[in-house]
């Protein structure tokens, strides 16, 4: 009879080592009820590495010292990357109807400088490409704007950089925009679409850990999308992360948060502009 190596559970001490590492490196708190999620997500990886079970894997993660390749992989496996095109669409409607007119009038664009947008937890790219389409509609595809998209997870970043999606994922993109900004795969059976080079060239991707205290941005930005990421952190970490994000924003710039997120009680240099939309002092 072949024994199933995964009949064993992730032991408490090993879970605690993973928990401590994940929290200190990227700020995500893994509560006890996340244990089975962690087990499930690691199982495939452990099998692929030909290991005997969780304990061996956990030793391997920490044997390589700080920032080992396996630690990066572990972060990739643990992060939750759910996203959609035009997610929380009222943000994009507000951008077109109110915020872009304000920023372009103020001179962000009229006066030579391109409008800069940062999608700081960009996942597989749906958010930054949605922003790119919205900006292209407002300013024209050759307009002066660019988008900086970052995430801690290297695997979602490479998906985002490829800019290839299934037709099913792209179903939330309005038809007129699909026609303008997406190409179909040559083989229709693939049912894949890809963003055109003009859109792709507007978005630059990089790995960035929002928990890190010393990251740099190429330039300060006019709009930040920080949506559906802070929910994973405790209040103190949220406050630190958001203050750091704000330090990279131009005064009068706009910050978008996810609909289920709140900055209530946090000390930040912003004022409320509309629900979940803030303006930098
Ligand atoms: C649920 S997705 C949100 C994607 C998108 N912003 C949206 O609202 O659709 C959360 C993303 O945050 C990223 N993330 C988690 N911790 C992070 C950290 N410390 N620094 C940067 N990104 C992080 C995850 O890898 C994941 O891709």
C-alpha cells in the first residue's frame, strides 16, 4: 500500500515559522483559520520538489537564509490575487467624469508633464490595463500618461507583463474598448486576447513590497490605486504603508482604496473626496 505523504498535517511549529516569516517580510497576517489554505497551496509545490512533507519543506525555505528563492516562491503562493477588469467600476467612472478633468486643468498634463498613475498591488494586470484604457479614452492613446504597476508576487507580474487573457476574463471590458485595444489570437480556438503594443507600452511593471521601508519610485505620482490589498494587514501596518505611499504622491493627487477598505482612524495626509477616494494634502 502506498502511503500518502500528505495525510500528515502541517505541524503547528512549522505553521508558526511560516506565519512569522510572512508577517515580517510582507505584512500579511495568517490567522489560524488560514492553516488549511496554506496546506492546500503548498501541497503542489512540495510534490513538485519531490519532498516528503511540510516539515522538510519548511526547513528548506529557511535553510537558504534571507531572501532565498524559495522564500520568494512562498510569498507568491500565499498571496491572494483575485482581480477583474473594471473592478469596482464607479472608480473608473469617477476618474473620467471628475478626476481627470481636475488633474488636467490643474496642469498635470496641460503643462508638459505626463499624468502618472501607480497601481501598487496590480496582481495579474487587470487593474493597470483598465486604467490604461480609461486614460487612453480620455487623452488619446498617444496622450501624455503612464502607469507604474507593482506587486510583491513575481508570478502575477509575469502574467501581467505578457498581457494575454482568456476571452472569458476579458468579458468585463466594454466591446468598443476591446475592439480598440485588444487583439485576438491568430488561432480562434485558443480564445485568447492580448493588449495591443500601444497599451502595453503605457504600463511598466516591477516587483515592489509595500511593507519595505525603503522602496523607491521613478517619480512621484498623481493617482494611486491601492485597492484590495490593505485588508490583509493590521492597522499599524496599514498606516505605515499608506503614509509611505502618500510620500510618493504629488499634492492634490488622488488615492483610490478598495470598496471594503477604510482609512478610518488612520493618521494620513489626505482628505476624503468621495467614499473610498482621497485627495493628498
Ligand atoms: C486581491 S489582489 C488586488 C488586485 C487589484 N488591486 C484589485 O483590486 O483588483 C491583492 C494583491 O496584493 C499583492 N500584495 C500582497 N501583499 C503585498 C505587499 N506586501 N506588497 C505589494 N503587493 C502585495 C498580492 O500579491 C495581490 O496580487
